[in-house]
C-alpha cells in the first residue's frame, strides 16, 4: 500500500541521514510501525 511505501521511504531516509550526517539527533519517530 502507499502507506507502507511511505514508511519504508521514511526508514530509508533516516538510515541514510544517520550514515551521512553523523550528528546526534533525537528522532520523534521511534521506528515503531504505526497502527491504523
């Protein structure tokens, strides 16, 4: 579904961000799948 695709893109972005921008950053999104 489009929601799952969006969550996957967000996870990929966070992983990429953490690898490329080595700065301490507290994400409000805790990596837990949101239950609709």
